[in-house]
C-alpha cells in the first residue's frame, strides 16, 4: 500500500483508484485513502442513527462505523443475502467502512481523462463526487471522501 | 523545549499551587512559622531555578516576593494587602509560565516593574527600622530586572560550560540566603538545588505526586522527617510521563477485552483444558488492571488546591467572610476524571460563595454565624466517588425558581403546582437558566449549572441537589472512579444487545402478567407498582425505535425484565426483553458521526467479539422526561397522589379491626393496637364505684364505652376489645366486631369529636377511626401518668417526627405511657427548627414515608451534622423489609421498627437508652 502511495504521489498527473461498484455504477476512491477492503460481518445496528449508518462492527479490535453507500446515494436496497464488501477508510482519526456491492480492479488514471461533474448530475451525487473519469465504454465517478463526510456531518450538527 | 525546562514548568506549577493554598492558610494564621517557612522555601526554589535557567523576569519577580516574605519571617506584620500583593505576583508568575510554555521556552516580553516596585515598597515599609541587610538584595535585583546579562543566555540553548556567570550569581544568592535564614530554610531543599546545579542538565530531584501531597498534608511532621524524606522519596518514586501511563492503560484495556473473549470461548466448551490457566490469566489480568488503575489514581485534593485561593478572593471581592471546609481530600480517583471534575467544582464553589451564602448582615439577622461555611467533601461509595458541595446559606428560593420557570415557559403553572420542591429545584440545571443575569435575579443559583451538569454527565456521573430554605443547599455529584473500564449490564431489546452502566442500575425486576410485579397502565403509559411506589416505565425498543413493531405493542405482552435505573433523583424502569450478565467493558468513544445520539455514551467490543452500544442513562432520563412528558406527568401526578395518601398510611396497607359501637356507622382501630378480642358473659360484668368492671385474669378490668348512648347487651355475651399495657387492661365495649380488613388508612376528614381521630374510607364505607389515646385514661386516669411519675428521674426527651396526625396521636400516648417526654412534630422541617433552636432530645423517632424529605434523607441530614451524629434515631415504617432495614442502617438509623409494633418501639427505645447508659457507666 505504501509503495503504491508513493507511486501515486510520485507521478504527477496520474492517480491510482480503487474502483468499486455501487448499484451498477462504477466509482473510484483514491488508493491513498483506502486502508483495507473487507467483508462486513456481524454489524451491530445503531438505533436512532442516520439512515445511511449501517451500524458498527469489530474490525481486528477496532470499532468501525459502517456506512451504507447505497443509502447514501439514495439507491434502492440490495436484496437480502446479497454479497456486500466494505472499503475501510480513515477520517479524522476514526475508522469508517463504506459498504459497497463489489470491489473492482485498481486503475491508474491520468488527470487528462477527468472532467468536472456534469451540471445535470443528481445533486445528492454531485455532493460527494469529485469529478468523472471517461473510461472505455463506461464512466467512473470519483468518490471524494472529504466531501462525503463533510456532507454527512453538517446536517447533523444543525440537527 | 528541552527536558529541563519542561520539568521546571511542571515542578513550578505544582509548587505555585501549593503556595496559593499555603498563603491563604498563612493569612489566617500569620504567626504560624511553619507555613511561612514552607511558602518561603517554595518561592525560593522557584527563584533559584529561574536564575539557573536564565529566566530573568520570573527570577526578579520571585525574588521581590521572597524579599517581602523574608520580612514577614523577621516579624513584620502580615497585612491582607501584602498577601494580596504576593498572590497577584504569583498569578503573574503563572501567566509568564504559561506564555513560556506556549512559546517553547522563551520568556515573554514585558515588565513586572509595577509589581516589583510595589513589593519593594511594602518590604521597605515592613522593615521600617528593621534589618538593614535587606536593602542589598533589592538593589541587586533591580539590576537583574533590567537585565541585559540574561538575554544572551536565552538566545541560545543552555550549555553547561557557558553559564558560569549565572552560576556564580546563583552561588552568591545561595550563600546570601543561607546567611539570611540559616535555621529555617530547609537544608535538604538547598542541597537538592545545589545538586541540581552541579548536574546541570539533570532533572530536578524527582518528586512523585503522591509524596508531594503527603508533604503538604503533613506539614507539621515535615521538619522531623526532612532528613530521611529526601532519601526515601528519591529512591522510591520516579516520575513517569502521563502518556506512558495512558498507553499502559490502553494496553490493559485491550488485555481485558481479549481475556473476556477467551472466557467467552471457554464458556462454550465446558471441559476445556484451558480452563485453569485461563482462570489464572484472568486473575492476573484483574490484578494488573487494578495496579495500572492505581497508578492513575490521585487524591481529589489535587483538584481542590486552587479552591482556598478562589474562596479567599471571592470572600474579599464579595465582602463576605467565608470558610472553606474540605473533607476527604485524600479520596482517590482516576486522574482523567479528576481533570474533568476540576472546572465544575470550581464553578460550584463560586456559585455557593456568590449566591448561596447571604451577606453577613442577613446571616446575623437569620441567627447564623456571620462567617458562611462551604463544605466540600468527598468519599467513596461502591465503585463511585461522591463529592458534595454544601453551603449553610439561604437555600434555594422555590418561589423565585417557579416564577422563572413560568417566565421561561419551561412548565405551566398547573404542572408546577404538582411538583415537589425537589422537582422544582432541578430546574436550575435547565439550560434555560444559564444566563447569568437572569439567574442571579431569580434564585441566586444556576449560573451555568446546566454546564456543570453537562460536564458531570459527560463523565457518566449524576448530580443531585438538596436544599432547605434558610439552611443552605448541597450539591451531590456521583461519578465513577474511572472512565476507562466500567461494569455494565448486558440486556437485549428488539433483537439487539445493549450495555447499561451498572452505575445507574438500581435493581432488576422480572415481570409476568400473573406475578406480583405486573405492568399496569395509566391511560397508555406503562407503570410498575414497586414497593408501593409507581415507577414510570419505558420499553427500550420503543425508546430506541427498534424492534419488530416499533410501537407500544410489545409492552402489552407484559413479560420481560425491568431494569430500574436511577439518574439523579429520577427513578424509572426500562423494559427489556432479556438480561444476560454483567461484564467489565472498555468504553470506546463513538465515531463523531454518531456522537449526536444522546441515547448512547459509547460503544465497546464484547467478549464474543461483537460491537455493542452503551446506553447513556442520562440520555434515557431526559428522553423519558421529554418524550412522553404529558403521559409521564400523569404518572407523576398519580405518584404525587399516592405520596399524599401515603403520607397518612405509610404507603401501605394496615390491618384494621372494624366494629360497631353505639352508632350504626362502622368504626375502626388498627389491629396491632388491640391486645385481645374477648367476649364476656354479661352476667360476669360487675358494677362497682360507678363503673363497669369484669374480672379478667385475676384482676379487675374497667370497661369503657365508646359513646354515652351505648348500652351493653342485656344477656348473652358482650364482645369487647382488650387493650393491655404493663399489667393493666382495659375493655372497650363494642356492639359487634365486623371484620378485619387490610386497607389503606387514609383519614380524609378530621374530627373534632373527642375519641375520634377522623373518618376514612375502609371497604368503601366511611369509617370512624377511634383515638385510643382518649379512651385509655378513662379506664385508669393515670394510664399515661403513673409510669411517668415512677421514672421521672429517668425521663428522656424524645422527638417524634411523623407527618400523619393519626400516628402522632397514636404514638404520643404510647411513648408517654412508657415514660418518655414526647414532642411530636409534623415533619423534618419542624424537627430541624426545634433542633436548631437548641432543644435537646435524647432520641428521635422518625417516620420514613414523608413527603418532601423522607426519613432516610432526614436521618442522613442529621448524621452529617456533627451535633446530631450521636443522637439515637429510630426509624418507624410501615414497610419493613430486609432491604429497607439495610437502607435504614445506611442512612444512620440505630434501629428500624414497624409502625404498629408498639412493644417493639418501646423495647427498641429501651435498648437504645440502656446501651447509652451502659456506655456512660
């Protein structure tokens, strides 16, 4: 991971992304932000929490807050017994797990292929998207972790 | 910042706190040379170290202060102004130290000439014609203050070889001090300084926190121990960085978790060979945990150090003489908790001084000593520490709180009317009361009390308040000893498990629809009848919005467990589906995304590896209050009603003997008062000396008629109630014994008619309750007199406290009959009044179930007062269970007697006095 980090930082105009699929859509997370990928097991529900909080779980002795990205993106629920994966990230010293459908490959993408969010993108998506990469035959939305959490904390502070 | 400097900062800050305390003490006892020596030595050390480290501003200031104190030692008069001046110099030193720390070792710019010249002026004034030698240091010190020479030292880091000039100066100063004060400057300290200089970069002599505290407390012994102290302290204690301890604690916490996991695994495999070694591991872990915990323990006195100074300043500022009494400073608690409790405590002390205590004029008018007292006490209770801040001021003005509550719209007038004073007091913790200006004009209390409450709750504690108008208020804080590891009850609700901190769990009740504990409803609100009290209930899954039907439905099933919780003075039940076990859990903070959930205080990993949410009792309590405020209010109203009825009947049913005599309406007397029910052949009734008598057990028993119109039967047998006492008996003639019923005795209508206490509804019928005290003397005029005469020399004054007129009327004659001089009052307030007025009683007999202040609280309050610590107090209660007896013992009662157990009461009193006399003899 660290090695990749250096690579990502070393070459100016390319960034490595861990790609994930949420509700059929391809998303990319900058690899430097991804700590691990795991299968979320025995998740404890947290009553009264925001709907996108799937719960808390024990990941090797650390308590991780799981966020259901489908809920976050206002996508329909995946059915029962559907396979899920989670991407572990750190935000301000706390551990979070983004619950997604599937993890894809790691892509090294040049900034050239990146474009800002299209103006007609669903506002709730635009909120957490750092731009769009044009790939062969599909589009990859960049998940901006900072914005993801920013958007999640602010309404709560107000509440 | 180099190590030396940071050591210096820590050390000096500690010393300054001590100086603060000592100075305040010194001001009160200006002639105590020991205190002065102590201060002098500390300031001297600070000065010396500053000089050594090249901190000219600090050094100059400390020096000027030291000079003035030197004058005190030489016998100059100690004036409050001088002490104030030294205190403000110390404050300045603290400021400089803070800047120094922030700047990473560079002394801030600025001049202290104002203070220094003032200090010098005072020193000179103090000497007047005194020692001439004092001028020298002043002059020299001025040179330092303007100091070009130290600047250079500051600009580069300390190099031992280059400070020779400083060292030289230090040597001078050292010598000078030794000449000045050869006797009192503690030699060991100077040696320590010298040693330190010699080693240049070596840290100051290690002095662990604990010995330091002992050192302050044991000031008188100090000089004697001085020689050996230095050796023992340096060899037996080391300074350890707080981070090291914190890390250790974290590791131990993890170890506890792992141990729990292992235990869980072994629990599943009954005959595992791991069992024995694991048991050992478990024991060792527990010991390790305790050991590490101990290293984090500090006496609470550390958090109190600043208080005497604050109180002194406030006392001057407000022009009120205030005494601060501190009890239990050695009580230890976790340093993390200690840090967190410091500010709230300071705040509360300020509040008490500012608003709680009256002005001296008012105090005098109220017949109190002019000097107000604030008592700060701490003690351990279970796994918690209780801190109490108490003042003997005016107490909380309920009416003004009410007015404010109304003005702020926090409650309606109707709601307020139904609240007890205690409930009203609690409004001062309400956020709406926090604006200073408003509050001061309201109740004189509550400036930021909501902040205090929040802080206390933040560390899992609770705060409670008791106030008696005119006598003062006390705030009681209950906090866990440590935050890191708590004992929790694991429960299940709505299919999920939750942890409830044991701190707030009072008991567990199992409910089943057919058992004695069942859930009842007032409108739709579930309540539980628990020992004759109504407990508001809430289903946890409802509270948390989890569970299958997410409504009030599951509570209908009426089975499950009720976790009875107490938060402050609020008690309520939380219905859960299952209760597992208790477990030591390591509280881990929730992620910031979940921190807005007031219902949880954190989460943890259980032995089986699952994450579990920890319930925050305070969150639940406030949710109960707001969630269903209307319904709960109804519950409370019912509770209040019950409390009112219970005021009369002691909250429980009483066996009553129903009979008819004279008139057709039923009459009743408590069965326990009746010695025997007898029927006599009418022919056996004799008439002699104008009254009816029967021969009964070899003696003549006079008969008494309830009403003059009553006639005895012409033939057959005549039923009567026999009352016996000390060999004498009386027969109360009745027409018919109707029944014996268990019912609440609730005298609703009082009576003016002699012989009748009043009317109560018993078995749905209005029934007259007869006053035995009226009839007994009719049989023997001297029924109450004779024994009093016999033992008049031994007559003891007994105070009877009972809110129920019935029991006062009933027990007063009983006690009188036993030869006591009885004074009956209607409640603790009146009792306090009498006691305050100096009425002496040899014993107090108190009811338990009373409104406002119950018997337990009354007794606890008495026991807290040194004047009443020894007086025998007897509890009288309708509820006598092992638990209540234990509760009574804890409250400080000497004995616990059932309300109708008349012989028991007399015997118990006799025992008390017998014991007392035994001791006296």
